[in-house]
């Protein structure tokens, strides 16, 4: 039992020396203290959304807070309908809000025609109905994918900077915990490498 206690204390001292902290508890506390709280994350998301609202033409009357909810829902893999229920609005409004935010899904890009064909039809016809006839789809389908096309153009124009900002904000917290744990574990492994542990009782 004495050997176990001595080795445990020795490993504890090595760990604290590697992490340069007084206690394990303090190390854990400081690690979590560096992470952004949910309120801080929402503040940063709100700032990015507000900047987009100033710089771009948003197509819905959702508030900044509601747009933040759309961002959160999108990155949580929530369907438009689920977000719409929470915001007491329609899935179409949420879909348009996503496009305003440059948050496209695979479904958005799964058009029943090539986007080049859409461009040509819109260029060659004066009305949306005529363009729809040329593409053999409904006017609502043309309207929907025209919004997608416009969002893609905006995304390219700004080099996808806003989606990058959203992802950086939302992944900071998720990345910090495992990375910190990995650094601490690697440091402890390195410090104890080559040592034999006698834990026999």
C-alpha cells in the first residue's frame, strides 16, 4: 500500500509540474473558465448576423435573435420545419433565412435543372412564369432556386466568410475541451515515459 501511495504521489507531482498548476481541480477549473459561455457564443453570433443584415439584403422580417436561432438550428442539424415551429413561422421563411445567412443544404443544391439552365431561362424570358415554362417546372420552383443561385453568388463574392465565422464561433468550445485534455495527457505520457510503475500490493 505504501508503494502505491508513493507512486500515486509521484505521478501527481509530475502531472502538476507538467501543467504548472497547484491542483488538478484548479487545472480543470481554469480550462473551463477559458471556454465561451452560451451567452458569449450568442453574442458573437448576434454580431455576425447584425453585420450581415447591414451588408446584405435579407429577405425575411425575422429579428436578429430569430436569425441566431436559425444558425443554431442549422448547425444542430434541425430541419427547417422544426426551427419554424420553435419560431412560430413557416418552413419557407426559415429556408429563406438560411439562404440569407449563406447556410445552404444539399437539398438546396438538388435542383431539377442545372443552374446554368436557370440563368439562361431567366435571362431569356421577361417573366418568372415564362422562365418556368421554359424549364418545365412551376414558378415557385424557379423562385426557390433563384434564391439559392443568388445566395451562392453572394457566398462566392464574400469568399464564404460568414459561414467561416459561424463555424469558428460554434466550434471554439467543442474543440477546446478535447484539445486541452489531449495536451495534458500527452504531457503526462511524455513525463512518465520509461518509468516503471510498481503498483503491486
